[in-house]
């Protein structure tokens, strides 16, 4: 079985490399020759732990090829995955499907009879059926199968998520597509990984509903944190206790500055937009979207108010990526918080272990530093925005000695009272009682 992967972004590259690791012949296609040249040279174009080793091994062993030639690749493929971007459309928040249909047009022109076309990109309900009709109209004489196979990869642990997933969701319209996907995922089936085989529409809804629910958990615990701050509660204790209820679970109950990344923001907007379009309003998710945007601005407001009280002029921002172990800055809270600080007249010195290259062009005026301590030096306020491991064990006495002021805003609740005692730092966290100033 030969696999074609159309798109070498986050989903396409991780999926293509991991399918090659399963032993299949995989050809990854991208229209950007610069990206393909880097991949052909063995350079991973995204930061994802473990991906470089798999790419190198499978390319060396001949199972993984990168090319810009879509037509010839598709003509020789048994299973064709579409893994192109579906960004939010301006104005209404719906998913922009132009890249899906552009790929479908090129696939239709080149596919062989019996090909199985799989949409792995996140698409709104009804898209797979529409794409199937679109391709059938273009090539009415060529039989093919349509499959929806949404991804559930967490950035920073995507390789592990692909190779050892909680479940695989497959939406099909015929037996040929179902059988092809059973072959593609046979290594996981042998490990007794649950495989949900359902309709095209159900698979599409499952993806959006899953992300919307997880985003709702994040927003819920952030509002609980606000209540804890007003009442003297501790959001970490509350989250730990409610997370022990197996109907709720402990994941995604970590208070912070709001969710970001490539999935939750655009998927919640698209899910809400679909509800409006279908006259089935998803009011909970509408509110999640609103509250999450407000969250980022309220975090900036806290720092700005503290700067006004203390006379601080410079802020050290630690972490720009939306989460640790990735260089992805898409819709990161930092992209809203830092400009707000700058607009308030504050100078921002920043550091991130991996995301500087992506962030520098979109954060003009920021002073970029080679280390956390360099960013902290001379700052009146330090703000921890992303919980990279590199920031989890900072020498806080050294931090205090380097700073011009002594305010530490830990927006990820990395540190505890025992860490702050004796440092001289005035410590602010999220949803926890004020720890006081370390003496």
C-alpha cells in the first residue's frame, strides 16, 4: 500500500512520518519548494520532540519521500490523505476550506481507480460529503472512496499521540474505505487500540465536539480561578479534587492566561459558527470563545496595573509559544498580552527556547534575549507565560538580584510557597491565595 500525504504542516508531517514508521511507503507533498528542500535534507521544519529521529530513519530506509510533484504522487497512491490548513475565515469564524477544495481538484485530476481519499484536516460537518460529490462530478468515470479521519494530536507530544492514541476515529461511506483504513492502522489494531468506525458526518462532529469540550474545561477552570482569588480559595486544590471524579477527569484543569494554539481557538469559532448556520446555536461554546478572549486581556491588565503601582518600566516575558515543547505561536496568549503591555508604554524583553524565529516578525519592538536570565536583567516585572521546563527551576534568588523591581507574575502556577520564601520576590499566581513577599 502506497500512501500520499498532501500537506507537510503540523498534521501532515507528523502523520506522514509516523505512517512510514508503521512500514508503509509514504510520499509527502507540499507546494512550497523551500519546505521540501529542507525536508529532503533531513531538516524537520517544526519543533516536535522525537520527530527528527523518525524522519531521519524512515527517509534513510527509503520509506519516506518528500516532493512538490502532486500529480505523479497521487497517480501512484492507494490512499491519499489531505492534511492542509483550515484556518478561521475572517468575519464569521467559519473554517476556510479553500485549500481542501484546491487539493481535491488536483487529486481528482490524477487519482487512479479505487483510490481512497482521506481528509485528515479538521473540517466542518458536511465537508467530506461535499468533497466526495465535488470529486465525483470532476471524474464520474473513476470509482473512489471517501474517508474522514480526524487527528487528535497534542503539540509537544504528537509522535506519542499518533503511535499510541486513545482511539482512532474513521468516518466512511463504503466498505472499501473502511477496509483500507483498517490496513493503514493495522499496527494500532494489533495493540487493541479502540477504532471508532462511523459515518462521515459523525467523524467530523466528533473532532469539533472533542476540542470544544476540552476548551470549555480550560475556560471553566479559569473562571473558577477568578472565584478562588476573590474568596481565598486555591484553584490547584479545587482542580485536584474535582479531577479525581472520573466523570470529570484531571486533564485540562490548569488555570492560566487562556488557551491558544492551532486547534482550540479556530475549532471553537468554527463549531460555534456551524451551530449558528444550522440554527442549532452552541451557546456554551459561544461563551467559551468570548471568555477566552477576555481572559488574555485581563492578564495583561493585571501586569499593567502592577507596573503603574510600582513604577516599573520594563517587563521580562518568559515564553511565547502557546504551550511548552513546540515552536507554535498560533493564537498564543503572549501575542495579545505583549502588545497590550507595549501599548501601555512598557518595554518588553522576551525569551523562548524555540519560538523566537516565529515570534520575532509578529512582535515588533520586543527586545529578544538569549536566556531567561538575560531577559530578566533590569526588569521591573517578570511574567512567566509558558511553562517550559527551562523556567520550572529558575534560581529565584538570582532572579530577584537581577531584576530592578521584584514583581513575579506566574501565569502558569509553576512555583509554590516553598520556592518563593526567602527570595525577596513579590509573587502573583493564578487562582491561589497571595503567597506574600519572600523576605
